[in-house]
């Protein structure tokens, strides 16, 4: 009678398991090597497509489009309302604050960091606008610039005013510090005003062009310079 | 393109794009790493250097513009105001993490060169463009007052 297993039997069993494990391991190594060494094309450097910000360029209506308004006063008001699309645009309003602090962005939020207009509108003597703002827009930092970078005088504050109030303010030399001829020149030729159409840094420009805006201002003045209510 | 740039009294010839921010040139090319990169968009003041004696954010100053000016960085700021500021900074143990401090010091020195006895408001106005994430503002303000007082005594 055989009542116990031969001492060699477990050893043979262990050997079988060992061989099976070894074969599996060797197969895995071989598969990994085949996968790693299988020739395939190397990834090539590819140019990343630069996504230009899609800016909605708004047009200004041409002066000729207002000729249909027979009443001169009404035509003049309509012309100024068209000009108001530029005047009340954030690119212009941000530098016409009613406080000593400019505003920023299309949301016209207070300027960050904190800055103040100072005695000449170009910043406090110890924190000038030119600490950050150069003579041109700087695309690397996105900081806008112009050689004349400064705020409009506080008497020319536009924030919180209706278009009619802004209109009467523009025509009042005591507040605008400009005659009508100077006002026209400011609107149609001033380089800092012109920045509004070339703001850089993905900012939305004012509607139309400075030349079109100047033509509207001229037509408005030529029709009597009437103001909305 | 090659630019001759005057930094800390030495003229360096730099081969780079003219639109490279001065901060990149200072840190990467000239290895003047005392001037810090904080935000890159002129919001924090950590990169402040003096351009012809005026505090300016080097992250938003193109190399082609900086090349025509005299640049001074934290590594070589000197004069009685700088010494007074340095002494007050140490005495008050102003820095916490220290990252913004070179910019703070450059603005503080420029302030004392403009106003000999600045008030709290003067300090707030001049330093408002220099942000400190550790909020050491009270110590900065106190140290500027100390430096001004020391300069007043010395005079």
C-alpha cells in the first residue's frame, strides 16, 4: 500500500510551474522588445497653428448715408450719435475717467495696478505712466503704448455722462480746452486718439477708422454741431 | 540683430531680437538674476530696474528701446539713498520670501531720490505698482520712513 507520495513529486510540480513562469516572462520580454524595436516613423516637429484673435471689426456709417435726413438739426444729431459709437467705446472711455484712476478692458474696470493721473495726466511724479507704458504697444507683455500716453483732463471726464452731456462738454471750450477747429483736429488727427483703432494686444479697436470718424465729426460740426438730448 | 546695451556702467553686446523684453536679456543673457520675473505683464513690479534713473518695468521694455538708455539693476544700485534703504531693510528685516524685494528696493530708492521726506500717501502712490505676496507692506513703509529719517539726519 502506498500511503505517502514520493519525495520527488512536489519537486517535479514546482519545476513545471517554474518553467511555465519562465516561458511567460520570456514571452513578455520578447513582445516588449519587438514593440520597442519595431521600425516606425519618428514624430516630426510641426508648426503650431497660431490662432489669431477673431476681432469683430465694426464699421462706421459713411457721412453720405446721413444725407437722406432732410432736417439739418436731426442730421447733425444722427451724425453725433454715430460718432458716439467711437466716443463711448471702451478704447476711448478708459482714458476719460471721472476719477483720478483710469479704467481698463472692455469691462472698463479700474486700472490695475493702482495708478493716479498726477499733475499732468501722465501719472504721479513717483509713478509715471511710462513706468509701464512705452512709445508703442508691446506685444510681448500686451501693455499698450503711445508717446503721448496720458489721461484726458478731469474736465473732460466722460464716465457716467450721457452722450448728450458729452456732446455739450465737447463744445464748451471751458471744459474741452478746444475750439471747434481744434476739436476736429484732435478727433481726426491726434495720434493718441488714433491709438483707439490700433490698440494691439487682442483689444477690440474702435469702430471704423480715424479718418471715417474725423469725417463724421466734421459733418456734425458743419451741420451746426447739434447735440442729442 | 546686435545691440550695445549699457547695464550697471558696462556696455554689453547682445545678439537678440529687438522686441525681446529687457528682463529676458538681463536674466538669460547677462545672468543678472537679481531682477525677478513675476508676471511678465507689468502687473507686479518684481522686474523694476532704473532706466536713465527712472524706475521702469523691464518685462515690458523692448531691447531695442533699452539699448539707447542707461540701465541700473539691483546688483549695482548705489548712492546714499540706496545705502539708507539697504540698512533700513536689514534693520526692519523687511523681506519674507524675498521674491519681490529687488523690485521694491528699486522703487523705494527712486522714491527717496524724488521725495526726501515722503508721507504715507507718497509711499503708497510710489510703491502701489510693487506687489508683495507676503504682504510685507507695513514693514516696507516703515523701512522707507526709517531710511528717509536717516538721510535727514545725515544731511
